[in-house]
DNA sequence: CCTTAGTCCTGCATGC
DNA sequence: TGCATGCAGGACTAAG
C-alpha cells in the first residue's frame, strides 16, 4: 500500500463550512490589519489597509469558492483560499510561520489568514464596482445546473467544463471527479457529445455531492482545516478522487488516474466509458 | 473564437 | 543520511 500524498483544494463545500463559522465576524470592527506577504493582497496593499480602517463588517457570505465580507459602507472584501489558504482564529505554532495576513478586531479577537503556498488572494472591492460578475450559477440546485449545461455548447472535455467557474461557480477537482463518477460519465467525453439523459443525471448529481460534502464539513486530505483548525469528514466518502488503484465500489475495476488540463483526474474505466 | 502552456509557491516524495 | 529534482494545482495571463 503506497502512501498517497494528496493536496487539499478548498471547493464550494469547504468554503461554505468556513463561511458559516466566519459569520461570527458580523458586527465586528477592524482595529488593525497586518500584511506579512504583500502579494496576498490583490491591488494596492496601502489602499486595502486604508479602506478597512475602523470599518464594520455587515455580512459574511459565500459566492462560488469566494469568501465574501460586506462592510457597512457597502464595499466588499473577497478571500480566495486557492490551494492551501486557511482562515484560523487559533493558529498552531506551525500555522504562525505561514500567517500572511492578520485581521485584528476591536474586541481583540484575531483572524489569521494562513497560506503555505501563498496562492491565496484577498481583494477589496469598492461598492460601485461590478462584483464577481464572471461567475456562473451556484451548483446547489439541479434546475440551475441543467440550465447552465443546456446553454453550454463547448467542445471541451466535460471535466474541463465542470472546472470552469464561469459555467458553474464552486466545483473543483475533487467534486468534479466525484460527480462524473456517480453520473457515470467519462471525464474526457467532449461536453457537447454528452447525451441529454447523462447531462440531466449529472445536473442532479452535482448538488447532491455538494450538499453531502457540506453536511460532512468538507473534505480533508492534507491541509484543509476549518477556522478551529479541525478537519472535515467527507474524505471518508470519496468514491473516485484519490482512489487510484482501488476497486470501484460498483464493479471492482481499478480506479485509474489520468491528466486533463494539468489536473489529476480519477475515474472508473468500466463504469465511465467514452 | 478557441486551446495550450507558463506563472505563482512550497512541502513532501522520490531517486541516487 | 543528504542533497537535488519533480510534482501538485486555481486562476490568471500570454502565446499560438
């Protein structure tokens, strides 16, 4: 048994789990913000700090894979965790070495943005600016997903379409593989060639996969932790992702791993045919 | 319009 | 044991 080194990718369910905890920030005032790694802030860090100065948080919500923080001024802040980003109130010793931004509030509580690989991004959006307008619909209702599919005429592989945030907002590598496995669609299949029946099946599957993962507080493979530094449970329910060489739960054929668009893709070659 | 490759980053795994 | 190398990847950008 080889020890698999798996990365964590915060997708919609992981971000949703974090956002639910970050709701505790609503009503708090920024007291001091410290930026340790400048590139974490998109745009001008000086302006970022200026715009947050003494402002109050009104609402915390999620859009796709973005954590959204709306201020009383109507301006917003987005946090994208990318690969290894974490929002933590009580960092471990190790976490402290990778703390990129710290938000200190007037009640003396502190939110640490910890990010080993420095891919995560935090951005301030003025009230009047168009906000995350390039994102597709949320993949939590099968009707919305089917509608998005039916208006998509892409010739790209179905897996690539699922990862395209402009088509659906929030699906990432893990849940794309899981959804395609459950819907029995080969990830390499050109999207336009997927039958109407299979598209309908996929549209019904994705929200189920997402909701189940939210219920399980997300998938923890290596780095994912919620704000209390605890992992989720959904990794125990994965049927395709990270199961390379393991028997398919339906037909016992070994799960294979291929690369599509520079991303590891797991599927059952018997259940998911071209 | 499309698709592909490169970029950012670092820890961990592998190989010699 | 130690050191070099390569791999992973979300979103963006540049090139073809």
